[in-house]
C-alpha cells in the first residue's frame, strides 16, 4: 500500500496536469502566436525571394545596358583602330561595374581585348578576320550572368563582346535589413512564447485550484482528492498546506463533536440528558473551574434550586456543605482520585432532608471534572432512627414488668413457708404484671405490624351504635370505681361503617381508657358521636390533666409518655395512641386532639362513611 | 375539595378529600408542588377519600407526574378506587403513576 502510493500520486498528478490548468484561452494564445510566427517567417522568406529576383533582374538589365554601350563603343574604336583605347575602356568598365570578365573575342577564339590584360591573346589588330555573325546571348547560371554581344566591324569582320558579372553581391546587400527585421521579430515571438510558457506554467496551479473550487461547489468533494502536485509551483504547495490545515480542522471538529455527543457538553437536550433526568439520583458535573457543567432534574429537586440557575453557576453558591466543596476542590486540582461519601442534613429538622453526597473524579483527557451524586436518604434515616428508638423503648417496656415479676418471685420464694398471705399478694401482682407484659407485647406486635405494612384490616359491617353500647358497658364499672361521670351523647341513628370491627373497638377502648386513666376522681368523661357529610366523628372529651400544646403531636409517637407530673403514676406502654392513630389512618380516617393543660382533652376519631355509589 | 397532609417519617401523605375537578386543579397543583419542593419529592397522593376525578383533575395529576418525572421520580398514588383506576388505565396515564394499595406500601417504597 505504501509502495503504491507515490505511483498513484504521480499518475493522478500527471492526469491533473493534462486536464487541469490548460485553459482554452492559454491554448488559443499559444496557437495564435505560433501561427503568427510561422506566417511572419513565410512572408519574410517570400519577401527575400522576391527581392532577390528583382535585384537579379535589375543586375542583369544593368549588365545588358553596360554590354550594349560597350559593344557600340568597341565597334567605333575598332573602326578607328584605337585598340589601346578599347583595352583601357574595357579595364575601366570591368573595374567600374565589378565585372567577372569583359573581353572581345574574335571568331578564331583569340582575345582582342579584356578587362584582365593577361587574358589578351591577339596583340595587334588584324586588318581583317573572318566574318561570323553571331546572335547575342544571355545566360544566368549560379547567380552569375554571362552576356554576349555581336560586334560588326565593317570591312574587317565580326567579333563578340563577352561580359560576365556576379549578381550575388547585389542581392546580399539588399537582404541585410530584411534579415535584421526577421531576426528581431522571431526573437520577440520566441521570447513571447517563453514568457507564455512560463506564465502558463504558473497559471496552471491557479487554474487547477479554480477547477477544484468549482467542483467542490457542485459536489461534496473529498478533500484528499483536491491535493495538487507540488511541482506546479508555490501556489500548489500553499494550496496543499491550506488543504492540510482544513483537514486538521475538520478532524478536530469531528473529534469535538464526538466528544460532545459522549459527554453531552452541548446545551441541546439529547438522549443522554433525558436518560440522566430519568435517574432518581441527583447528578452534578463540575468542571475544573468549579462551575456546574451539567445538572440533572433530580439534582435540581434535591438541592431545591432552579435548574436554569444552576447551569454554569459556581458550585459553592449551590452546595453549602464544606466537606463536599473541599473534596471537589481536591478533585479538580487533580490531587484526589478516590471517591468520598458525605452525609449532610438539610433544613432545620431531619425530616426535611438528609442527603448523601458521593463526590468522585471524572477523567477527561483535557481536564479534571468532578461528579457529585446526590441521594435522598431521609426516609431511610428516619426509619433507622425510629427502629432503634422503638427497640430501645420496647426493651425498656418489657424489662420493667419482668423485673417486677422476678423481684416478687424471689420475695415469694423466701417467704413461702413463713408468710403465705404475702405470697398470695405477690402472686396477684405477678398476675397483673404478666397481663401488662402480655398487653405490651401484643401492642408492640400491632405497632410493628403497622410499621411493616402487614397489619391487616378485615373490612366488615360495623354497627356503630352497638359498638358504642358495648364500649359503655365495658368501661362503666371502671368509671364508677374512680367516681368519674361517664356520659354518652349519641344520635338516635348511627351509620354502618365498612371497617375492621376489632380494630375500631381497640381504638375506642384506647381513647376511652386513656380518658378514664388521666381524669382525676370526680371528673367527667363525655363520648359524643356525630355523622355528617359521609363522615362519622366520635369525640371523647375528659376533664383530666390535659396535654400541653408542645406534646399534642408527640403523644401519638410510639412509647411516648406524657411529661405531666399529675400523670406520672399512670401505667401504660405509650403505644396505645400511636396504634389508634395508625388504625384510624389505615381506615382512611384520623384522630385529632384538642387539649389544654389542666382543663382536659378531647380526642376525636373521624372515619369515612363509604356511600353506596362512589 | 379539601387537602389533608400527614407526615409519615420523612414522607408527606396528601389526602384528597372530595372529588378532584378542573376547578380544583390549580390550587391542587400549587399545593402539591409546594409539598414536593419542601420534601424533596417524597410525596404520596392518598386517593382513598377521592370519589371521582374529571378530565381537568386527571390533567393536573398528569402535570404533577410529569414534573416529578423530570427529577427522576414518579407520582405515587395509593388506595384509588376501582373507577378512578379504570379511568387512569383507559386514558393511558397508568405508566405515569405508581399505584399502591395503601399508604403504608407507598411510604415504604421510599426506603
């Protein structure tokens, strides 16, 4: 794969060089310049040829004129016997007109006169010679013109004037300016082509970039195929560098997006946010500047803050517990790596909230974040405390009668022989104590059943008038014994309830029993029943010791005993009212208390009367 | 409609006395919201004394349930009569509520 890459790159670069950069304009310019150069060369060459022809023709005409003049002069001079003059004229003509040769030839081949004196073969002018009339000839061969003129000398004979001259020098001199022009034009055009080639090479990169940009605009081009061959010049190198940087930016953006999805950094509520909101534990992510990065719905509820207020806020303004803040500071400073569990109470009383904070570090490659998981353990804590308090009080309630029983048994064992009367008394007390023990155990069982939710109600028709009559019959002897007036103010007709008869009876016995226990001799206890709006109320009012306002709620707590010194001698487990209220509530009713210290108390049992059609 | 609140440990039981209708919806929601905020969501709706619910009342219950759900909690309802339970089932709101037979079981669910 690695070995193939340079080859592929070279091939694709070559393809790009062919395809990209060579715009039609560049090709057109190149073609026009080339055609122009060729046509210029052709026209110059044509001109040179034409000029050469003209010059040659003019030279030939000049030579012909010279020959004609010379022939006439020679004829006249031969007639006048002026041979030396003739010879001088020929020499001068040869020099003057740059003739190759200029001579007068007799029919036998003898040279009578010549521009070159060494070529003369006939020294003296003969008196007469053959008369061969020749025709004038004209021959141009290899840029050399040779002309012959017949000379007719009357009475002597005929001769021939031969002159020859080169046309070359004439033509050459005429061609100098043409050649210069041509050279300058060609050089100019050649340099133009060089400049064009260089410019085209430079423009290729820009053209390629332009094409890539157009292609990228039309389709979603892959950046990797947009790379240019660095040979295209500095522009291509710069382009490639830009592409590289863009690719880096794209990659880092993609990484950031993935991170955002994973860490749900973006403010948009995604699936992760919804999932975190469904968690019953409060979760707060704190960044390295101790600011809230993310908070879920449960955290906002548990910390009793608006979620919008918490976003990006300083955590110290949200959580006041110093232990949690210190642990977070250690985590973001990267000096702590273990989780820390802190339990803190919120509000003025424990039932308002006991929160368990678990502070632990969250590793992110670029920073140290802290996570606070918040759990509401209030109910667990309340239940634990209630359980331990219940056990302690139950143990105490059980131990007291047991201790009494043990002491009495020991006493009886000592005196059984000597004092049978006291043994009988002891046995009576033991009997009472064991009965009390039995009642206490039974009440504890009821209370724990209610607590555990296994306290079962057997719903049945409860005829309230019968139940109240029974109650009256059960307690009248006790009231009479303590000289307490017991009155029942009942309406003529009372509704029939859907309830657990035994449990309702237990509640009424507890309420009336308490009223009789805590009312001093000569007092008065009144039981009133009223039925209205689907509700039955039974109020037990006494003129007893009364309960202070602070104790109104506490008397319903399990094992709570009244602190009133007047009631100190009254025996009881402290479970009766707690059970009574739980039973009332399990029936959908309640027990309310109105009382004033020293004046008496009124406990009102309210129970729903279920109508025929709900 | 009357609202009675009882504290059971750290849990508040809200007993609805009388029918829950559209007219009671706003005060009901306001009171329940307040209790939810004060008790960090440890609230049980005791429907044992709730004879019927109309559409407005049902909507207010659903609203409270939706608000609790944003904090990762569910609305715990106990002792609703069969008619109300049937209405909740038929309207498809059942998944939004946690129903318990009695208040004790609802309170224990916070443990």
